[in-house]
């Protein structure tokens, strides 16, 4: 009887884990796979931006959203659209890259970093 209870428990836990994993799905997609209304708005408002990444997400209530990362030079924009093409959120950022060639700022030679007078 103990073995049967353990098997039932393991089966039950596997079912919970499987359900939990299915709670949200994500997939990278191409711009052509976005809803037409979203494609139209992106082309109109962000035509000069490059799409770095587009992710389609579906939550456990089967609500679909599209997360889009756009870039133009050092400007990043993160957009989230609903499946109906409504803009849900927008966040702007700047990219920074350091390759070691940036100039080093020098402090005046008379200042030694201490707060006293000479």
C-alpha cells in the first residue's frame, strides 16, 4: 500500500509541475508575426528603429502580449502590446558600451583629494 501511495503522490506532483510549467509560454518571433495593428503602429512610430528582439508571451489565462525591444543608435525602447494591438507599456533607456578607448577625466594637479588648504 505504501508503494501505491508513493506512486500516486509522485504522479500528483508531476501533474502540478507540468501545470506550473504550462502557466506561461514565451517564444521569440519575427516582426511579420505580430498582429497587423501592432505592425502598422511600429512602422508608423518607430520606422527608423531596429527590432533587437520580439517575444510573444501567453499567460495561464491565455492572455497574449508582445514584448518588443527597439534600438536606434544608443536609444532603447521597450514596448509591450496586447494581442489586440493596444500599447500596454513603454520604457526608454540608453545603451552604454565601454571598450577601453574612452578618455580618462583628469583632476586638477593642485588638488590631492583631501579637504584641506595648502
